[in-house]
C-alpha cells in the first residue's frame, strides 16, 4: 500500500498529541521528508481505506521554521475521516501528500498594513502559523514593513479555542497583535469573562472600534461556510472590495450546518 502511493504520499508518524475537548485536539507529525510550505497553506493527509487513501485537507498550524508539522483537528460526528484520525495516537502514522497547497497567505501585495483575521474554531490554524512566522521574521530582521494583525476567533464554548493561551501571550508580547476570542453559548460557560456573540455579529464592531478600514486592511475568513458568507456580506457593506477579502472555506456551504 505505502509503496503503491510513494510518489504522492509519505508516511508521517504522530510524535505528540494534545486534547482540548472530546472533539478537538492537536497533533504533531514528523514526516520523513521536509514539507515545503508557506504560512497559511494546507496539506492533505489521511488513512488507508481499501486500496485507496481516505484524505482531507488540513491547514498547517506550525510555522515553516519549526521542525515538526502541527495540526488542529475537529472530530465531525458521522464524518468519514476525522473520527478515524481521532483514534490515532503517538506512534501511528498517516499518509501525507508530499506537496502543501493553498493561497490563503498573508497579503503582501496590496500594501495594506492591517490584517483582520477572522475564524471559527479550527479555522484559527492558518493564523497561528502566520503569527509564529511573522514574529520570527520580525525578530530576525526579515520584515521591515510595519503591520498589525487583529485575530478574531469564535467558538461555542471556551474549551474549543485550543490556542487561546498562546495567542493571549503573543498579544501581550507583540504590540502588532490583537486577539479577540468570543463564545456564542455563554449560558453554558458561566465563568467566561470575555467577548460574547458569533464572530459575524462582531465583525462590524471591531472593524469600527479598531479602525480596520477598507483602505488599509485585508480581511481573512476561515472555517465555517455560514460564517464566511455572513462576514463577507458585512465586510462588503462596510466598503471592502472582494479582492481585499481572502477566504478558506472548510466544508461545502449548506452541508453539516453547525453552531459556532
Ligand atoms: C483548505 C482546507 C483546510 C482545512 N483545515 C482544517 C483544519 O485545520 N482542521 C480541521 O479540523 N478541518 C479542516 N478542514 C476540514 C477537513 O478537510 C474535513 O472536511 C473535516 O475534517 C471533516 O472530514 P470528515 O471526513 O470527517 O467529514 P466528511 O465525511 O467529509 O463530512 C461529513 C459532513 O460534515 C461536514 N463538515 C466537514 N467539516 C466539518 C466541521 N469542521 N464542522 C462541521 N461540519 C463539518 C461536511 O460538509 C459533511 O456534511 C479543512 C478543509 C479545507 C478545504
């Protein structure tokens, strides 16, 4: 099986796993060949299924500067692959494509100095890679341009953020980063002190309050297709051109509608 597919796939062993909730976890993998990618890209991986590979796309959480690949995954009930991935432990391996793909990268073409990064749940993954990569580039003098990142992440309950502690610490350390976590089911999370409401209902508020104007800002939408449609409409009404809105839709609109 592995031999038949060796031109397209490599076997990537899982080296570490961290669970945040019954359905959300991170895995780290160390493929035998380095995977070339840019922050914001994704790679497809999966498991053997008869004589084929059952695979899906996953955004890469880690920065290209890190030695291992990191992913943030949600187990979708009734999903074909994600329940199988959820069973994998350290030492198990996946069939991973040898090429990363995608154009959901930091916009360096428009000259915009502000980047409004909007996500639901695991849609935070590409933004983590961007933050880690930009922080390193800035520290090592590869980035001259002044910029600002505003990361808005929406989930139902606070155990679904996954990377909130990392982002909060980064936002305290870096003046160019703002992180706004929000939950949509506060009645199930009475301890939560932060922002409440769905991300698409907060896009306008933060665009206004933080002066994320269409002239200076590129917006990024990642994750739930319903959020992407609503947030895009809001941004368009706020004056954003479609060319200034980058989108990474994780599944087909209308299928598997879920709360976020
Ligand atoms: C570019 C790209 C990057 C992606 N990155 C990630 C990532 O970093 N982490 C991650 O967990 N997923 C990511 N996804 C989604 C992932 O590829 C799969 O769709 C997801 O794991 C479900 O696969 P499945 O085989 O279990 O479900 P399927 O059998 O393919 O789908 C079952 C049903 O669930 C719906 N569905 C799919 N995903 C979800 C979801 N997350 N929540 C609710 N319903 C869903 C489908 O539309 C379908 O109706 C990404 C998708 C794309 C296109």
